[in-house]
């Protein structure tokens, strides 16, 4: 059994942003030289998501508008009594999920033709990490 | 370490459908002959889900109605400017999630008595794949 | 490859409750003596969640209120024709998800500074299980 661990850093200019990271993950899978295994991609900050969906700009706008409808920016979250202002970000990240597990088969990500991996930021403009851990052989 | 990979195909008659697949996954776990490990079941198309919940027909109707409330069919999604009409399906699939990881203990799925694995289709009537990958020993 | 499996039991006094379990998971990771691997934490009952977010009491109240808005207690769920009264719990658990996969690096959970693992109960006051399975070496 082999393991391979890297941390990716993100620092978005906008408070909310959606970054396509499939190519970065592919590069790490190559570096790992693991042929059969699992690749975990997981946000280490609790106001961000990692998810799989279409890499299509209209859909990214739809997702952002939809999340704002389901978990709106709102000054009244009890979490804000701590001095924070990102209650919506903690909730939005639950809808999309914070991690995905990608199968590796014959040395490559075993993804469908339209599966694209995204880092979704809901409280950006500061450095945040994603862990990529691959286990296999 | 052993690995085992199969792809399941689905082609639903209805646009939205919920298919109980625990028995199919169990069969693959037996075929794999893996005693201790993890079994990933992941939709390879981005308008479908794989999730775990109760195998009860009333609940399946509740889930469908609930998802339609949270992410309705709507002609106004920006994604539809590409010619697609399945914006709701891309969003519904985010609520239920697109994958589950099932533990295998002593050669069997280590599930609770009511845990049932489902493939949920939100834009059916065409062939779609699910990857089942098992890693263990 | 090594594997390690334990089941945690919960029996909450309240119907809905949110229990911080990071320390319990850490203890199991230590017991497993696995240095590099994956730790699956998965609810075995279908009206409960396991998720990662902030361990902050205001946010826990926000999450509970938000889930009640998205998937309210309601006598009209079709699932209730079976005699059950927990339709909302089956839906709430889909929002937060029922499992997380935690990376283990150099013998410890590889989590961000604010990542906290929670067991969320939506139909409590009875015994329920969570499986913790670690695979690695």
C-alpha cells in the first residue's frame, strides 16, 4: 500500500468563487504513481466546499444564486454573536458538501466525461487549504 | 491490497427515478472476495445521485416532492442558454450527493438494518453509469 | 494493509441533537495504530447525520433552525402512512450528509484547525450506531 498527501492553497479575490481543480488533481494523481486507489479531496476550512458537477459558466451562476436562496447572507445568524459575519458560508458549504472521493483506475482518475471537480469558496479573500490524500498501490 | 472495479449502467424510463441497488452492490462485494475494505459507489453523470436512506415507497415520493420544492424545474436557469433543459437535475443531485462509501467488514457490507443504497436519476431516459470501486484485502 | 472497525452508540435525550465527536474519533485513530490511511465515520441509522463544521454553539442553533426551514416537521409526509412520524428526519439527514472520510497522516487526523466532527440526531431518544472504519498502514 502506498500513500500520497498534498495540500493545495487557495486565496480568492471574491468572497464567493468556484474554481475548477480537476487538472490540479490529475497532476497529483500522476505524481503519486498510484495505479489503483482512492483520492480524497477535502476542504480543510469550514466555509468552503469541494464538489463534482458540470464545468459550465451558466451552471456556476445558477448554483451560486440557488445557494444564496437556500442559505442567504443574513445579519441575524446566532453565529454572528461571536463577531463573525459568515453564517451563510457555513450553511452553503453543507449543501454542496466538503469533500469528494475520486476513484483511480489504471493510474488515472476514473471520472465520467462531464465530471469536473470544483473548489467552492463562500468566505474568501484569505488563504485556505484543501487536503488531497491518495491511498492505493 | 486488492482492488476491484465495475461499472453499472442505468437507463430509466422516467425522467426522475429512484432505484434500489443494495443487492447489486452486495453481489459485487461477494465477487471482489475482499474481506476488509471500502466500497465506493459514485454516479459518473452529473445529473444523478447515489445516496443511502430508507427503502420505503412513501418516503421515495416525499424525497422527490421535496427536491422539486428545493430545486424546481424552471426554464430560467442560465445553464439552459447552452441548449440544455436540465438545470434542476444538476441542482437536485447536489442535495442528495453523488456518492457513498460503504464499509466492508468480514466480507460483507457493514450497513445498519434500514440502510439502503439508491441510484437517483434526475434526467433519465438515456444510458448512464455508476462506478463501484472496492479497495481492501 | 491494516483495518480497524468500531461502532459508537448514541442515545440522545432530545429528538434533535448535535454531538461533537472529534475526540472520540481521535481516540480510535490512536488505538488503530494506523499511520497513513482513511477513517470513515458513517451513521448506520437513516435519520441521523455525520458532518464536519464549526464547534460553536450559535452555529449549531443556526443549523438546526435552518434545517427545520428546509425540511420541516410536517404530518403530511407520505412516509407517515407507514405509522412513522419522522419524515422530516429522513430529509434533514440528506442535507448534512450521513458520513465523512477523514484523512490520517503521520498517525493523526489531518484536519484543519476549525474542522470538528459531529453526530447529528434528528429522531433520537433511542439507541443508534455509527460505524468508524479505518483502512491504512
